[in-house]
C-alpha cells in the first residue's frame, strides 16, 4: 500500500489537489492507495505524552508502518511544511523508520523552493528515511479551481509516482533478499 498524507487544513487547499493527483496516478498504475487527510482526521497536538494514545494517531502510525512509501503533500508555511504536517510526524515518529518518502509542496511564491529540506533532513537523520531526490513544488498559477492546470506539474506528479514506486519496490525486494 502507498500512503498519501495530505497535510493542509485549508478547505480550498492546493496541496490537496496534488495529493489527489498523486493518488489517482498511483491507482491508474495498479497500486493500492490510502489517502490520509489531516483536515478530515484531526490529530491532537503532540505533547510528547498522552497524545500518542489517541486513536487517530495510532491509526496513522499503523498506516505509515505498513506503507511501502509515503507521499507527503503540504503547504509551505514560514519556509517549512505546515505545523499540521510536522505535528503528524512528531506524533508518529518511529513509524517512519527506513521509509521511502516523497514530497509535494504548494507555495505562494518561488522563493521557498528549498523549504522542503528541513523536513527532508529530519526524516533522513532521525528515522533513516530514503527521501526521493525529486519533489513537486507548485505555486498558485498551477491550479484552477479544484484542478491542476499545469501540464508540467501534472507530468512531474507522474514522474514522482514512477520514481517513488520504482525505489520502494527495489528497497523492499532487497530487504526481502537480506532476510
Ligand atoms: C501562515 C502562512 C505562511 C505561509 N508561508 C509561506 C512561505 O514561507 N513561502 C511561500 O512560498 N508561501 C507561503 N504561504 C503561502 C502558501 O504556501 C500557499 O497559499 C499554499 O497554496 C498553501 O497550501 P494549501 O493551499 O495546500 O493550504 C504561506 C501561507 C500561510 C497561510
């Protein structure tokens, strides 16, 4: 199963459009997909204590653990992913261990292009995730209403799905051989 985590809490979110395009592409290539939308499934704020026992947190942790790879779709807020994405990762910590992770960001302008790197570093260094060295970065002009209106971004979503599934398949195959 491939997990698509949509982090925006905005009802008119653009990164959710990227998440849906990614999920559609995964399905069209015959992959099983689970979409987890933080605007539909609220999580408590991470307190480093009781919040880990929340049922939604436990569900998300178990989806992350069983996913072959995780696609994170997030808004850029203050040159980072939004607080909801970071909170979800704080709450699910070790579930991310050695996962293949891809990122899709929607932003207000081109200047925050490198803003995915804080999250990438944390996932790599804290949890030894394999970050797919290709990500989607889209600004407002790539969207029209609730659809993607930019062929180049649509192609990049397809390429991201292809590269992520290829990498995830290879990692899982090699892990099986090492057992
Ligand atoms: C609190 C806040 C902070 C933001 N910070 C940035 C930023 O640092 N860089 C940027 O390019 N856009 C920034 N934006 C614009 C959002 O990234 C943009 O509106 C994006 O489409 C939001 O994603 P969403 O539609 O999926 O919620 C910010 C928006 C908000 C509300």
